[in-house]
């Protein structure tokens, strides 16, 4: 398996595979900001927006590939506020259903953490569906649950679900900015 950072041009080259990953996750019931009925225009608009954010340096997109096939991806949304330069949000950890439970998600999370450290982002945070298998995964990877928000997002099937909020500190931040 190869984990690589995708720049805007590379995103364009693998966009169909990225679309397949997202469709697979939504079809499997994962709440990722989309509901059932996701169409090609929505997929294109989403991945175009990600490419623009990557190109502007506001987002990192990593891919996991095996035998030249994209089997997973994950993103870091880099906080742009001057008082939030130490943090990033983990978003859209996707692993194709045919590649799950084979270490892909763990490899992507480890690579995201390396990217975050290189960018001096010592605090990572994320949300995931309350009661989902992802909660155990994040706890196993050193993330701490801080609470939940009820009826936070609509699942692809139209049911409102709560979100569990997690964080992980990669390195301590000085109390005073230099």
C-alpha cells in the first residue's frame, strides 16, 4: 500500500476514483455531509472544492493506493484563523468497502498525523457518528472523546444522528505565542 499526498493536479487525475470512494461510503450509510441520491454534479463540485482548498494550502488530502487503485483517502482541514494555527480537523476518512479491516484507515491516520506535525498542527479534532464503529477506531488510535452533539447530522437515509467529538494532542503548544 502506498500513502501519498495529493496536489490539485493529482486530484483531477484520480477524481473518478475519489468519487467512487465517496459514493461507496454514502451507500454504506456513513454520514459525510451527503445523503442518498448523490449525483455526478455533486461529486464533481465537492472534489473541485477540495482541489481548490488543497491548491490554496488550506487542506491536505492523502490517498491510499494498492496496485494503482485508490482504496482510501483522508483530509486535514487546516484552521486559517490566526489564533488557531495549532489545529486541524480530520475529515472524510474513507476506505472502500472491499479494503476495510486491512489497516488502511490506520495507515491514513498515521500519515495525517505526520503531515500535521510537519505543518506544526499539534491539535487534531474530528467528529464521527455516535455509536458507530469509528468511535472504537479513534479511541484505539489515541483520540479522546470530549462529548457529543445530538441530532448533529442527517445520515444518508434521512435519520438524524448525534456526533461524537474527539481530539488528539500531537505535541504540547507553548502557553505564549512566539
